[in-house]
C-alpha cells in the first residue's frame, strides 16, 4: 500500500481564538492531500477539469486527538480504504513534530460530469491508477460511530 505523505506548517492564520489550529483548517489540509493524490496518479485537477470531470465530496468526518499550535510542523498521510465504481473513501492522519497523532479523518468523494453534475464511474484504466493507494482493512473503514450514528 502506498500513502500520500506531505508536510505542513501551522501559520498564524490557522489559529483560532483559543490558540490552536482551527477545525476548518483540517478540511483544507485534506483538500491538499486529495490534490496531491490526483497529481501522484497522473490526474491533476486542471487536466480532469479540461476533460469535463470534477472531484466532489459528499461526506467529511474528523476526530481531533491532540491540538496543534502556531509554528508546529505537521506530517499528513492519506490513503484510500474503499474504491468503488463511482466513489471512494479516503483516510487522513495528521501528526505533530513529535509523531503524536493530532487528528484522524475520512472523506467520501466521487467524480462528477461537470455538465450534468451526475456521478461518473471510473474507467478501468483510471481505477488502476488509484489501486496502489487502496488499503482495505476493517479497522480503517468508517464505522457508524465514526459517522456519529448510534
């Protein structure tokens, strides 16, 4: 299994009123990860837009474990836990510079046709590009508890 790994730095504009990284920043960092994944598989966003395709999110879930602060270096990792015909579930881990897990999250996304905004199935050649990043493990799957459903 391959993961997309990248480094981030916490800047002053990431900080909320109580002094740690604002929750919305993690969603932005997830977008960076998804963009990097598309680049790594050879499907950069600008090229798929030109082909009439757009990536769309349908669900985001984040669990905050440990705060991140101004000046922290963050290591982010992402992978795919489920790759279906038209959708995927992507997982994210964010670590501080000591290697402590600061947050985990997952997002469900899909590709849509930009004209109709209807889901677009992955072609087998496209699917093959993502398969090295797929790690299907029951522990990595979103559970009802992760989704806030009891």
